[in-house]
């Protein structure tokens, strides 16, 4: 199964889909084309022939945001059957047919609806309507930190506990052992809420909730505060993968799981896959990456051969690929580092290595 967690803001999937139920709404939607060239507009004729429900169902899986121009009630009724969760649903924004108000209706923080509502309001000279509690109070929320630093929220159900503490003014610890990232978070969010920034758990002190930023599964959260600790995963590890021809996605997953278990790295902290270009179209590797939502970075044999792999060069691998190392060299190049985190580990027909990319602001 793909990792369960909240990603950062609007997804990369496809266009913003605008639904205009009237001719006037269609004209308003047309004004966005120059700003959003990937905009898809469903107009009155499309709705008449294909049906609004069917169009919304398609857009929910293919679009990063849905923009309704018309009555809020219509939008609520057609999106309701497709709701899954705040970390999964696309942004839903509604504007009245007169272009006076733009309402952030759904997925305000994680989906980016609040941001989109403000952007659209500026385009139309309308009033943005944002009703999320932390925004109304002028405070940052857990999702803001997640989005700003590309952190994956492991258990979205705990967001409410953290944001409730923020609204009450109770201290919220933001813990991150990466000092550079912690400093950047402090600079961005200091004064935006009752945040306290630490490299680890303090020996004592009163606080309402904790945001723990770590790529490791064994995060040692004290049992007494586990229920009020929200874990965020930084996407900072690169999977270097070498594999045999015709390898299956299942074989790749088993090898990756073995590597992650050995290092304690969370699957949610994997940012990409790196390999040699001749494996970039390997069906099993492609299916694995697609299922996990990971990009594949491919490098040529000469590029890989310029790296001195920690485990040494293999004559067998060289004979098959033109380079003495695939997984280690690809991981190091993709992560932009010289130190490997996990040396080549072979499981069946798949070799896996891990490299950790440094935080950059």
C-alpha cells in the first residue's frame, strides 16, 4: 500500500477544474485562463450533456482543486459523496455568480483552498471568505508548518489536538534534531503561535502538544505525551535502486522494506528513486514508484561511473550496465551528497542503497 499521510498543499496531478453552471459563470471562469493555463472549465453545456455529478467525480481524482462558480449548496451536495479526509481531498473553492465572494470550502490548509481562495479573490476583486479557526485568529497551524517545509503528516487525526492547543495559547513544542531546518522553522513561525523550538524533548515543562519532525520510525516519544504528539516526516532520503530485467513491483517493494527496516527510516521520508537510465522504463520499477507517488531520477552510465561507490565497483554490474555501481552512485548523485546512509543491500534481484539529502532553505 502507498504511504498514508498528508502531503504538502496542492498536489501535482492536473489542472484546477472550474465548474460554471451559468453563462455568466462561464465568462468569469474564462478570465482565469491566462493565469492558470492548465485550467479545465466545465460549462453549462458540458454539465447538461455529461452531468455535473460525473464531472465532479472525475475531477476529484484528477484535479488539484475544484472551483465552483455558483451556489454553495450545489457544491456541497455534489462533492459530499467523494469526501475521504482532509489529507486526501482536493481543495474546493466556491465563488458566487456575481463574483463578490470567494469561499474556501474544503481542504483549506492541506489542500490549499485558503491560499487559492485568496488568489482568486485578488483576480476577481472579490472578498475571500476563510473560516478555519487558526486563520480567523491570525495564527499559524500545524498544516502551515507541514506545507512550508514539505513535511508529511503521519497521522492527520492528531492535527486537531495540536491546533486546539495553538488556539488555547498552550505551548506547542516543535522538535527537530536537524538544527538547520529547526532554525528555518523558528524564523518562519516564531510569534505566529505559542510555539517553542527544541532539538529534543526537554527534561521538564508544561506544554499542550508536540510536533515531532523526524524521518525515523523509532522517534522515542514518551508514552505520557504520545496522544498529543503529531509526527511529521521530512522527505529527505533517496532510494538508489538497481534491479534485474523483468523485476516485479512486489520484488522492489520487498527490497525497499528490508532496507528501511534496517535503517529505521520511514517510508514517508522517501522523496525519490534514483537509478540508471536503462532501468528508467523497467515496468516493475515504474509501478513501484507510481504506487508510492515517487519520481524516478535517471543517470547515464558515464555519470554514475564518476562516483566512487562505498561498496566498490562490480565487474558483473559493469558488464550489464556499463558502470560498476548503480544503486549507491545513483543515490549519492540524486541526494547531492558524498556520504552514503545505507550501503548496497541486495534482496533477490533488487539492490537498494539510501542517501540522505541535507536540508536547504
